C-alpha cells in the first residue's frame, strides 16, 4: 500500500469513527509549543535561578518527562517529525526547507492536527506550531479549521547588543518592548485565550499555541530582566577546551551559523547579557503560558482537556564553545515535555527516554482514536499511568544523513557520518565533558547503543535549504550549505 493509499484509507476510517453514534466523549487537547527551550525550566533543574512558576504548576498537574529529546536539533525537521510521527532519517527533511507537503514521503501523510480535524474536532492554531512558511496557504485548511495570528517579536529601532555588523537580524537580545502586551508571545497567548473562549461547546477542540521565545532575538520587557540581576547572575558550567576530545566532524554540524561562538561573545562581553536575556525571555514566555492555562480553567472544560507542553529542541549558551542548536549533545536535544489531564498521574516525573514524535501516538490513544502502524514513535500512555513503567526504546536525534545521537537513561552515544564517535556516561558526567568512545572497556556499551542507529537513513530531499550537511564516504568530501569544507580549513571563529 502506498503512502497515498494509506492516507486515504485512514482518512475514511477516521471519518467513519466520527460518524458512529453514540460516541464516547472525546477529550479536548491544548497543544503548547515553545521555541528553542532547553532544560532551563524550574521543574527540570537546568538552571538554578530560572523562574517558571506556570510551567512548574502545569508539571504538578500531570507527568513531566525529564529525559525527553527532539528528533532533530533544528526547527523545521523537528516540527515536521513530531507532527507527522516520522523520523528525519525516514523522510529526508533535514533543513529549514522544504515543508512536508513538498516532500514525496510526507506529501499525503495524515498529520497530527489533520487527524483531529478529520474526526470532527474544532481545530485552531496560532503562533508557531509548524515551522514558519512550511505549510502553504492552499494546504492549511486540511491541517486546522482556523489559523490565527503568528506575530513575530518585533525589533527595536537600534540593535541592543554589541555584535559587529553585519548580523542576522535575529542575533540580538535585551530589554524590549517596554510593556508585556506589546510582545509577540503576549499576542499569541491572547489569540489562544480567545480561541478557548469561542470553541464550540458541542464538539471537542484541539488548540495549538506556539510561543516564539526564547528563540532569538531574546527580547522581553524590562521587568523580566529585573528577575535576573547581573550582579548575582549564575553562568552555565563551561569547561575550557571542551571540544578537545570531540571529533572534528562534530564542528561540521554547525560549521557556519548566524549564532556567534563563545569566544566571540566573551571577547565582546556579551555572553552574560545573552544568558540573562535567555532567562528573562523564558520567564516572560512562562507568564504567557500561565495566561493560557488560566483561560482554559475559566472555560470550565479543563477537567476534560489533555494539555501537552513541549519545545522543538534545546539551545546552547556557551557549552561546547557555541551558542545555538545544531548539535547532538543534551543541551541541544533535551526538551521539556509535560502531559496533564484526565487519566494522567499528577505530580509525576518520568526519567525514561522519551521522544517528541511519541506525542502523536500518545494523543491518539488518549483520545480513543485508532493506533497508526505507520508512525515511528511509541505511546507514552503506560508512563502517564505509572511513571516508573519500563520503556525499552532510547531517544534518537538526527542532524543530516549519517549523524545520530542515541540517548538512554545512562548513556549518550553519537555516531557521525564519517564513523567518528562520542560516548558519555550521563549519570556520572551530565555535562558531557569526558568522551569515553575510545575507551576499550566501553566497547560493549557502544555496540549495544549502535544497534539503535536508524536502519533507514535517507539523504536530504531535493530543494533542501539551510543547515544542510553532506558527506561522501568514498571521497570523504564534506559540504556545508553548498560550500565544500576541506580537512585543513580552520574552524570558523564567529
């Protein structure tokens, strides 16, 4: 059966289920997305000073996955993966373009929101759920009934940081705008609140709300910076020479990026302002999460609503000598993932490896919809009932063909396209400072972890753009964003 035939059959089945009468009441879904949020969340303990009271109270309402990871450390492939339930290594979506409907493997694939739309839910999205521009206007109606506003963060009249020109316009951080209500995330939260209020009472809803922050530019009103005085600001743990035991190939995954290197930020005295702005952005965003949660409670439908909160990937703030994402280390892959609602254990923490693409089969099961044999994730419902329930699968992250990270409760194993490796004992070395891959006593651990490397590992699809890395094992040629990289080329500093 082709993917198109499967999609048609599935759509017919879902519609038939929707038409059945009487039907069991279906739960609502509130789908909350965060952009570039690492584990700097109060309940995750990623930074000792971060203040996220609203996300923390949501965690107390449900189950927090403390070892959840993205499938790609980049916006479009990560979001495409979790919304299709397919790995980047299976679809070839590795860059910021193209979108899912321009790729053969996903052109006719029934997505997560499309599933709920097709069975009669009122579906609505605002902000950033899909990667910006990845779903063309002609394809939008099949995904959500309504597409609300998706404002950006705005820009001050002049740059705030001291990075020398020319710079990507997103590479800025500092206090802006003056008032909460002028920020993009405030407007996105307001749109979600209005959608909750107007959602039809005679049918369940699926409302997606995608916040922009703490993605750069890290802007937040001044009062949120006041939470983090510079004089007492704690910096993340950074190890000099942290890349000395990592393969050169690890640099190829982020060879040239708009995000500056740590050495540049230290030289310009901008690393502390960036850390402070990232924290302030998180707290401002958290306040908007709180507004949406309060709006849900005000509808009287919270007891019938599954709430899911997630981030598309993490973000480095100097660790491994870089800022940004595009790596296979925990700082780039580990994300918040929270489920709350009917049938979900409250105030629970699950340390089993979880993947963002597990959300799709989990929501199908929680909503009483048919399981999908074509999805590559696994339902988290057993862990939502008992956080200690066993789970045999690791979390797998891919960044371009041939580059994969395998994360278990104890280990992180990385295999690059040229065969070079990294291995970290996360129980003893949570900062990933000591690469054990060359230690013979860990050969069995490496071999066991390597069994989980994706068997299907396709190259980037045609017309892929931005953050695309290719490697030819025959010639050993490395190409980053259409530019050859020689083995003798110095690692870019900026």
